[in-house]
C-alpha cells in the first residue's frame, strides 16, 4: 500500500481524471473532496460491504428447519 | 387483517398496524419498502424474520444485538429522530446464516433501526468502527 502525507488543501491524482483533495481534518476524521468522471463510481467501502452482507443474508437455501436449529443453539 | 405470503411460514395473516415501512431502502434492496417483523415462539423474541410484503422470497433473519455482543451501544445518527419520529428505537442486526453457527455472522456496522410507535425503519451505517461481519457466537465465545 502506498502511504502519502497530505495537508489540508493538498490533493492526489489517481489515474486519469480522478482527484482526491483533503478538505478538512479534525480529530480522527478527514473530509475528502473527490472529483471523478461520471463513469467512475465513488462509494464508501462499508456501504459496499453492507450491500454484500445484505445480499448474502437474503439468500435462500438454508430453510426453516436449519434456521430453527441454528438459532435454537444460539439462544441456549 | 392482512393476508401475506412468507418465505418460511407460508401464508399468514398479520395486523395492518404491524407493517413496517422503510423510509430509506435496506441497502441493496431499493424496491422493497414494506416489511413485517415475525417471531417464533420456539426460538424466542431475540430473533426475528424481517419479511418483505412486496416479495415473498425476500426475508432477513435479524438478531437482538445483546445476543451477539455485550458491548454494543452504538451512537445513532442524530437525524434519525427526524426520519423515524421520536421515542425509543429498536435495534436489530442482519444475520448471515451459514451451515454452522460458528461461520455465521451479524452486521454490527449497519443495524436496522425501527421506531415501534411510528412503524418506520431504516438501515444505518454507523460512524463508529464496528465490524460488518461479526461472529454470531461472539458473545458465547466471551467477547
């Protein structure tokens, strides 16, 4: 992983046309400004992970008896 | 009463007042807004089935966070009061059930928050650093 130090107001360029600028730093929070072409998706990692988890959670195939069995074990 | 088709319990009747409306869709499921929360006596009230009314095949298993982790006391986004209405909120975790309990997980980072009075709900992504995949057996293992 490439690690760079940046100050408020400084920016990075990623590939063609993606700019990531440090807008504000306070405590453990960094505000970033991102300019990217419209075909480049910018999305928070935890949102992608949550969507993945939700899709896995909604997948059928476990079946009610197995669900009962697993959850029953947990509540023991 | 409302007759609904469910994934795990066949056709059942629920009270119309029990319907929960998601003010913002569950992440990844933008076409489903109306759900009911079902529980089963044999398993108890710490687990629930969040059953879609619009798609009978869509159902999430939810768990009471207290079952999974002793230390789970997240700070909810301040604008939730506006979105869901005032009053106490119920928190549920979305469960990913696998073949075994040990490999099953719950999402601590993105709880489902329900206002039981207004029957409004959202899934939020917390600012705090909670894991998206936390072992369901976390508390049993002493975490």
